[in-house]
C-alpha cells in the first residue's frame, strides 16, 4: 500500500477519533429563571484553555457592567480555605460595557487568562447589578493522562518552536510556518528517505512477488515464507514507510491546532521558561503574508486565496505521480497477461488500478481541506509537499 494512501487513511481515522473523543459542545438546554444568568462554555475546563462565559440579560432593561477590563461590576473568585477570594488585582482601563434588554454578551480575558484561571480549582464569576448578586460556577482541572502526553510531546514543542521562529522572523507568521515546516522535514529527512527507498524497492520486486503468488497459489504459508525471503534478499522492510508518517502526522495535527488556537495571549501559559520567550508580544504577529495572504483566513473567507487549494492539490498530484512513476513505467513494459478462469487476481494490476484512483482522490481531498482551513495550514502542506517532491526526485534519480 502506497505511503500516501496510508497517510490519508491515518488522517481520516484520527479525524473521526478526535470527533468522537472531543465532540462539539451542544448549547445549554437549561431553562433560565434569573434576571441575569452567567453561562460558561463548559462546566469543567482544562487549565491553560481560554475560559469564556456568556452573560445573559433576561430583563426588559439595559444593564451596565461599568468600565474596565474586566468591567468593574464583574468579579472573578476562587474557592480557597473554605471561602471565596476575589482574584482580580488589576482592571485594564476600557470604555463602559452594557448588555441590552433581552440580550447577551460573551466575555473572555485572553491577556489575563493565566492570571485568573492558571491554577486548578473551583471558580465563580459574580456580578453586581442593582444591589443584587448573580453567580456562575466553573471548575478548572488538570489535564488528563492523554492530554498531558499530547501537550508535552507535541503541542508544546511545536508551539514553542513556532513562537521562536516568529521572534526570528520579526513576527511574520508566513515565514515562521515555512521555517517550521522545513525544520520538521529536515528532522525527518533520514527516515523519510529510507521509506522512499523501501517503497521504490517494493515496486521493483512486485513482479517477483506476483510470481510467488502464482507459483504457490492456495498455500498462504508458503507465499508468506517466500515473500519474506524475497524482502530479506533485497533488504526491503514493507513497514518502514510507517515511521515518518507516525512521527509527522501528530506534528502536523499539533501545527494545525497551534495555528488555529495558539496565537492568542492566553497561550502564554504553554511557553517554556526561556528568557527570550518570556515577554513575547502576541499583538506583534503579522498574519498577512507578503501583503496579500491573510493566513488566519481560509480561501472560503478571502477570495484572494482562491489559488491556494489549486496549487496545493496540483503539487500533491505531481508528488503522487512521481511516487508511482517507476511502478507505472515497469508495468507498461510487461506484456498483458491472458485472463484464466479461476486464476488468482493479478495483485500488481489491482494495486495499480487502486493507485490510479487514489492519485486523483487524495489531491482532491487535500484541496478540499485547504479550502476550509486557515491558509497558514495550506502553506504548511504546500511547502511540505514541495520538499517531498524534491526528495522523491532524488530517490528516483538514483535509479
């Protein structure tokens, strides 16, 4: 099975697994009876995540929360030693905040998120309005075992690498994403090269494998023994191409989430305690690459990006054609085999047919994902694919 097919299969399985493990949040179905209700995005939020809540005004009059950030009539409290303790020590000056009658407003304090909610425990938001008090509660919890592994091994290294590259590139997100992609590809250079060499050898011995299947038809044990002997003779490991995929795939997912969610001040929580990262200014990130590419928008949101999914899908198509080049050339030199009734299927032919379908299907999938994702992810995929084309070209050139 070609490495591109395996990559797509792993991508799809992981995507649906994430949907199953982290299903979309449904709006609260609670019936509200207070004049003012405070509703958090979730009742339990993992430390480090942005905490947001909605203040709903059920009255027929506008309510004023005062000025400042947070507004002066909003208090954030943590339960400590048997009592609620106010944890707001500084309110950033800002204009008055009002909520219209029968209206609502969403609040989050990205720059102060770590200060307010950086410690696991019980929290509540308290609002003073016309001598009345209203409350909303939330629990900030430690990440679970798998979340800790994910953060430690993938999210934080990729996130800190991107922020470091943002510093080196004077805040240019486009240049930082390109540099990060090249860094990942260079780190995986050797295992990816070995995988491509192994795939090339597998294509080369396909006729011999087919002869073994034909010769020992019906004897699966003998077919397996002879196939393993052939792999050993030609120094082929049919599973070697899984290694760079297993390494690169979670890195790609981490980069996706970093670009999607990691460029806001509350993620300062995840920065390593290095002096040069300590005072990183998130407001200095330049998301418009080369003056024409808004990297925080998808091609569906900006018509200036219409070309990106076309170029990404086209480069992916060329990469796959290059990957299958030897197998197609080799197959074209073989005379067609006569069909024999009851004979086992020609696995090489069936494999080639599958490749011909997938060579169009996978680039189409990649193009679709590029349309729906922020263009920074598309830039990552494009640079990664172009780098892979260069690697595949060098492997094919070796003969």
